[in-house]
C-alpha cells in the first residue's frame, strides 16, 4: 500500500491513526533515549573522571605523606638516640673538633640512608652550621642565619616549613620544604636546630604521574595558600591559585573559569600535612570523549528511527488486518471470511481479579513472614554480620525492623538439657515444640517485666533474647542486677514448664549497637560453661580464672589398667577421680572437652589392645562428635560408663571365659589320650601351662565335676566298653584303663554297683522269657 496515498484518502482513518501513533511511540522515545544517553554518558564520563581524579589525588597525598612521615620518624629516631640526648654543652666546651667530627659522620650516614633528603644539617648559633652537603660553615658566613635564629626562638619542638634555608646568597634557590627540629629534642633550652630539607621536585614527581589530560595540572598549597609544589613546569600567576582557593573554600569539586577557559577542579586536604592537593583539568578536554559518544549516539538514533518507521508501518498493517476482516464481515463481504475472537477485555478482567487475589495472598504471607525476617536480622546482628555497614545503612535497617540504635542492652542465651534419668513433660523428639513454646513464654514475659526485646532460635537448640530499655522510658535507669533478676525469673518459669533443667547465660550490659556481637559471645560462652559450673541456674561470663593445668597421666594409666584387668568398680572410681581433676584444672568448656578427648583416645587404644572393635561400642557414630553434644561433666562420665567401660569390661570377661573353655578342652583331650596311664591333676596342669588351682577351679566350673571324678568316670566307661567287646581278663582290662586290679575292682563296683565279671555275665545272659 502506498504510504502517501494512504494518508491522502479519507477511508481507513483508523489505520492512519494507528500508524501515526506507532510512529510517535517509536520515534519520540528513540530521540529521548538518544539525547538521554548522550547526557548520561557525558555525566558518567565526568563522574568517572572525578572519581579517578579523587583517587589520583588521594594516592598522591598518601604517597607524599608517607615520604614525609618516614623522614620525620627516622629523624625522631636519630634525635632520640642516647648520643643526641647527651649534654652537648660539655662536649662543645671540651673538644669542638671531636664533636664536629662525630656529628658530621652521623649526619652523613643518616643522609645516605634517606635518599629523599636534599640536605641534612645541624645549626648551633655562634658556633657552626654543619651538613654533609656543605661541610662546616661559620655562622658569620651563613646567608640564612637570621631566619634560623628566629626559628630557634619559636616555641615548638618539630614541624615542617614550606621553605628552604640556603647557606649562601649565591646558592641555588629552588622550591622545597624543611623539617625543622630543636636540638636536643627533649631539652627545654635547646642549643640549636636540625634541618632536614626536601626538594619540591620529589613532590612534583609523585603528583606528576597522575596528569593524563592535555592542559591538566596538579599543585599543592599550604594552609596559608602558598604554593608548595606543582606538576607543571610552567608556574601559573599567584592570583590563579588564590582565585581557585577562594572558589573552593566550601566544596571539594567545582568548575572554575580563568581567562575564558573553564576548568574542572578537584581538591582534597591531607590529614598529616594539612596541605591542599588540587587537580585542574580543562573541561573541553573532558568533553572531547563525549563528542565521540555524541556522534555514535546520533548514528544509533538515526538507525533506530529508520527501523522504527518500517516496523511501525508493517506492524500497524498486521494489527489492522483482523479489524479489516471484521469490517468486511460486518458489511457482508462473503469473499472475506474471518473468525471472531473471544472477548479480550473479559479475559483481561478475569486475569486482573486473579492477580488481585494473588497479591492479597502475598501481602498476608509477607505480614506473617515479617517477624521471622526480623528475627533473622537480629540473629545476624548479634553474630556481627553487619560490622562493615555504614551508619546510614544500619539506621535504615533498624527503622525498617523497629529496633533501637541506642539503649541499655543485654543478651540472654537459654537452653534446656534432656536427661535420660529425669523425665520431663516432653520427649526427646519434642525439641522443636519445646523451643517454640519457650520462645512464646519469653516473648510474653519481656513486656510484662517492663522491657522490650526480640527472641530468636539459634542452631544449637538454644534461644537468644536481646533485651533493651529505650532512652526516655521509665526503665532507662535500670542497672545490670535488674537484668539478672529478670533472667532468673524467666529461667524458673521455663524450668517449671518443661520440667527439665534450664540454664541461662547472661551478658554484661551494653549501650551501643557495636557492643552486641561481644555481648552475644559472652552470653553463649556463659551458657556453654555449664559443662563446668553446673546447669539449672543463671550464669555470667566472668572470664576464666583458672589456668589450664597438667593432664592427670597417672589417673589415666590406672584407669587403663583397671579396664585391662576387667575391674569395673576400680575403672569407675578412676573415672570419677578424673572428673574431679578436670573440674579443678580445666579453665573453659573447650578445656574440658580437650581433657575428655584425650581420655577417650586412651580408652579406644585400650579397647583395641583388648580386641574390642569401635563398632561394638558406637556403631557408625563418631564418639568425638557425640561427646560435644553432652552438656555437663556428669553426663560425660555417665556416657563413659555406659558406652565404654561396661562394654569393654564385659568383653574382657567374655574373652577370659573363652580362654578358660579352651583350657578345659585341652585337659579333656589330655585325659582321652592318657587315661590308660597313672596321670594326675599336676601332670595335666603342667601340660596346659596353668596352676593346679586354676585348672581345678575352671574344670569344675565348666564340666560341672571335679577333675579326678571326670577321669575316673571316663576310665570306667572305657572299661565297660572293653568288657562288652572283648574276652580279655579283668586284670588286663584294669591295666588298659590305668588301674591296678584291686583298685579297679573296688572303683568299678562303687560306680556300677557290680563287679566287672558280673557286668560281663549280665551282658552275655539271655533275656528271660515271659
């Protein structure tokens, strides 16, 4: 469609309006964006230059200050040596030549080690001016004698002067600064001056590296406006610097016009020397970069304008086609068929209602989550995660969460201890419920007691409360004991509720927000110290007043021997003695764990020697991690007894029983192999490698019969077997089973009830009939 023909016709006015609006919408923002981009880029360039200039000035100021401070510190060290603190009036009156020689060498050595110095000199009125550079000069020939005498009369010990003191009228007059020190330095009546001169070229070289623009210059002026140094070889007229200083009295960045040239001026003041460092850049040099940006921006704008015109025309035509089909359909044009879409406005309305409902739900969820977010912020504040925030940032956060920035603060850490021997209202699996209930109780108690505060859960099954009284409130004059009374009342309430030991750690009192992390550490440390001082009370971090003592090695050795001997009573007694030693020697909770970790290592070492595997004692659990979960020394001792001592003692006793069974089995085998001989208990005991008492004791305990009775019974059983299976005479049978015939007859009849011959006959006699 011809664009000009389209605008000349009266029909399709809607399309013309659509194209017109589209062109306006595409062109105007593009032009505005282009202009805005140019202005923004120019502003950014100037801002970045300002930042860079400030950094350059700061770096130059710091470098110069470091140089000057180094010279001053080194000179102070020199002047405070014993040699320079002595009474020089005596040395001068005794031997001036020796005095000049020593001073000359010392000054020369100092100047050689401080390369930044142009000259180092000692001036003593009416005597001499000495320096490694100019030698020794009599005061009569000194060009700056009057100025030096005036400086000696002034009331100061040491200071920098923005001038030099030439020795002769024809000496090179160059700009520089001088560190003037009274000599001796600590004497109320100094006899001379020490001059350390620095050439201004040192400062010029430092600030000169920061000039990057054509026409840019940096210069340094003193507090009186006098020029100290400049980066430019061409010194501007004095009124140039004066006008710049007058224009920038109350600001550090400004524009200044001089001789029809506008300069961007940036300045900072040194905290050390109080000199002002000023950077001057012609604004036209800054805009040189912006001109390139402007040309590029115009090209981009023109390109997007062209694209916008094409897209507007084609887009409007495409958007208009459904309308065109709708019009053709309304006119009954059968040649143009179209589908009528659903009501778009109705669809938008329905979605708007859904969106409004969703927004309402989000607001409700946010109001519910706000206390949680507030508690999370307080926990991070207590843990010191905002120490690097600025005061403005912290003020904004405190206002957002309605927290004070100045008050009388205290931090309380609360925890309960589950005890298997003490049944409370809740089970071990109800920890989360218990913490939730305790937190709600604390939140109710705080306002009832006249305080304000926030209570949060921490990750080690503890609760922390941050309490404060706002300035101006009636409670503002409270002192630390009031916090203690409230903490004890709260602890008793919680203990009565959960029916378990509840311990509270109370910090000291603070008045500034920056003290909170340390107060939190105090409260948590006091809570953790219940492992030493006991639980179910209010504890405060008073510092460790007990130094770490020597580890009780003898108790550990006695304890190990008790385990090896299987003596549980003695092992438990040694463990209790060890606990008493730990309470006396350990100065902190970590010290307690250190002692018990060493005892645990000794116990595991003993268990390994006794062939007791750690899996038999702990399964897959790490004992060193588990011991850290215990909250008191008594709990640790109980765990040692149940988890270590009892199983190890049982294993030791079990191993002994197996050994004794093996011993008795060896004795039985010996009887089976030697019953036909005249063997005895002593012979069998020697064979088994034990005493007769041990063999007799364990043989009877395991076989339930005495050794001699077992031997006799076995022999008779063998005799009965031979009598039934052979026709050997009784005398031979008795010899085969280790008896003499007479003894065999007596023992056999005693045990069987009949003689051996009668026994054989009873076996051969046929059974009687019915």
